[in-house]
C-alpha cells in the first residue's frame, strides 16, 4: 500500500541555480546530491541528482543531465505544477519575499478550501504554496462523497460533445 510521497523528480538546467531557488529562497535544505556516471541500462552519463527535503521527510529532486536533450519551457499551471503546504502566515510572507526578490509571483488565489500563491522556478516549473482553510478537512471529506459522480458526469459530457 502507498504510504506517501518519497520524492518527486524534475530536470533542471543548472543545479546551483536550482539550489538557490529551492534552498535559499524556499528554505528546503539540500539533503543529498550525487553524480550518476552510468544508467541502470549501462549507458555512460554525467548527471547530478539533488534532493531537497521537506518537513514531512519527503523530497523534491532534480536531475542536471547536460548530455541528455530536454526542452525546458515555462509550464502552464494546468500542465504541470507542484503544490507545497505552508501555514497561512508563511504563505503571505513568501508572497512578499518573492515580489521583493524579483521572482515571478502570483496570487493570492482563493480555491475555497485552500489559498495559494505561485512562483516560477529557474527552469519554468510552477511551484504553488498553499495554505489550508480552517474547514479544509471537512470540505475534502464532503467532496470525496461526490468525486466519482463528478468524474462520471464529466466523461459523459465530454463524449457527447465529440
């Protein structure tokens, strides 16, 4: 059975720029970094794998792999983003910190059960900081009761419009 997230991994252009954003700006300590010289399939490579630890023990990880082509592009929130939970006061402090640092900063977005702000990291990934509302857990429990019906309705409407 799945216990939780160990790490989520992304590509990065430059491990030091990534470290500056995730460690210096967001405050996630660099917990591990190691070079991969050979893939499990036997291909020679020169790749750095870096891990930034969150308070719950999980990690955000990055690969700097200069020998492997990868198209970096600014991601749209709907395409790819990661949401990290913070306390409401920390979210507001980070909003001001992002603006002051000249980092692309958006929000505060009211999602009903959470409030969120958004940053773009050096590689174009969207990082969301989200703070739970006081009734978050109740709203999530209530939504769970109708989630399958909402999805089923979506699928039916989608198939009728094709």
